[in-house]
């Protein structure tokens, strides 16, 4: 069973307890989890995820957020996957340094989806460069 935006909001607050108070304020303000608004606020307003990617500071935190975003794509229902494709990926692809740094932290499966589905099917992303695939040596890195 795929998870919905509310279930992911709960997971978000569990995985990022430092953002729980702001997340609850956002939910209380709107009276519900407004998917696109909630995740945009949490990733790009309360935390400047783009700045983390731009500077490369705190790679473990970057990795944690990237894993969360990728889990939304893998485990989310259609509405959650739409949040990833529209609100999250569109924000991340606005600057090449941010975009390519993001690509270093996600799996080849997610990169394949982005390159073959998200970019060609989102009119706001058609000029976005494809992310390079990771070259594996002996064993895959943990993401």
C-alpha cells in the first residue's frame, strides 16, 4: 500500500524532530497537510535544502533529506509522487550546482526515473540537464 501525504508528514516529523514544531504550525495554519505547500515550506523555507546542497555542508543531513525525498517517490501514492516531481524536483533543478549535487546523493533508480520520466514529462523541466548515473566499483554505496 502506498503512503499518502499525511502519512509522509508524520514520517517527516519523526525523521526530522527539529522541524516538528514548524510542521505542526504549518498543518494547524492550513487545517490540514497541503502537500505541495507543506513540503515546500519544510524543505525550502524552514530549512534551506538548496543552500545545504550548494555548500555541501553537512553531507549526512543532505543524505538524510535525499533519502526522505526518494522514499516519497518510491513509497508514495500518486499525489505524493506528484509533490516530488512538481514541488521538489522543480525547485532543485533551478541551479546546476544544486541539481548535480542532489544527483550525487540519490540512487540510480531515482536518477533513471528523473531522466526518463520527470524531465521529459514536465514542461518546466524540459531544458534541465540529465543527471549522471553513478559508476559502481565493487559494491553500491549506501544512500
